[in-house]
């Protein structure tokens, strides 16, 4: 190049390694369509963790208590799907099990015994997701009951020595959510993410979970800061769903600001609202654009979830 000519294209130090493989440590795969599942593989997904959030939504049972068999059918279906998805889409699929934060169970003792057996299964890597959420309190489960339901399952995780996924709430848009947000009477005004997350985290502390066993999920800027300053837990950013309002560049910026040590990034994708199946690989590209090197990006999108969930990948 002539002296003084402006260089065009990537700098000499730019990385040309192409797609960086990633693990999506929180993606609701059961209701995703073929194209989304295929797209995730094309985008570089090497492994995924599919958590059980709300059995009431999965089996369309909106009131009353569940039988243990209802929940066991959900768990078996998740494991069946995991095996099929691996063969079809060429990535590893793990699951996290729970009976949700708002589910009353007739015979919960059966689930207590069963979850220990399921956790011996190589695919079952965590308990979750669980967490208080004013949007999810149904008319039949009070906040106090929800706290007790969550505590019961977190105590099981403590006894079994496995990681837990702590769900935190987010503002749901009426225009992008089929049912619209439903806040019970007397709910606190938004924002309540950090205050609700603190209450859920307090349950985890009460049952004696080690912070290293906990990921505080669906975090935003305020929650990332609170969690990193006040706990030793991991924090995760979830962004594929449109009502989260977290653009890939925004997530990349938070990783740059707070460092890779205890941050994970996930899609939390599900199919009952608009979502971007490529949100996570787009975020990886934005991490490159804000100047993070490959080793830092791999730490966030691969090594952290691999180590936290003890995945055999
Ligand atoms: Zn989720």
C-alpha cells in the first residue's frame, strides 16, 4: 500500500476464524420449529440446555394441582426430544428438570425420589428454572406458596449437589405476547426484576446452596451489576425473545463492561412469541465488533456453561 493510503477492510489483527462454536445454556426447545432448530446448528450451536419452566403451559393445565405422573411425562418427553434433536440437528442436548415455580403437586414425594434417579441420566444437568415472577403467579398459587414450591426444589438441588437456574422476571409486552401480561392485584409496579431476583436468591441462600451452584438468569444491566457485586453466582443474559428488548450489541457491550469471568449468554428462545433463532451467534459477532478477542468470547459462550453445568462436550 502507498504511504498515507487509508487501509480498507479488516485490520491485520482481525480474527478470520469464522463461526465460533457456542453452547446455549437456556433454550426451550420443546416447541421450537424445525427451521429454528436447524438455524441454531448452522449458527454454530454445539450444545444446548433445555430447562423445564412451566408444566402448566406445556400440558395446558391452568388450574388445580398436578399429579406426579403429569410432571414425569413432561420430563420423559424432554429426554425423548433431546435424543431425537441430537440425531437430527447434530448438537448435544441436555435438560434441566423442575416442576416449575407455581405448580402444586398431589404427591411431590414421588418427584423427590424420581429426580435423584433422573439426575443420574447423563443428559440431566441441573434443577430449574425456578424463580419468583409476578407475571407468573396464577390465581391458584400465592406468592408465599410459590416461595415454598421453589424452596422445596432448591433444597433438593442442594442435597443432590447440582447446579440451579434461577429465573427472574421481565416486562412483557402486550403486543408481542399472545396472552398479554397478567399482573395479579397488588403487584409491585415495574421495574421489579432486581427486587424479585434478590428475593429468589435469598431462598437459594436459605436452603444453603453454594453461590457457585447458582446462575441468576435473564439479567439486565442492573441485575448483572447487583449479582456481580453482591454474590459469587454466575449471571446470564437472555435475548432472543423480542419483548426482552436486548439487542446483540447491547449484550456484547455488557460482556465488555463486566468481563467474562461469571457471565453467560443464552437465547431463552421459545416459540409462543417472536424470537430470533440467530440471536446468540449475532451476539458473538457483536462481541467481536466491540473488540473482544476469541479467547474471551469462548469463555463466555462455551467454557462458562460447560464448566457450570459440567457438560461432557
Ligand atoms: Zn426460560
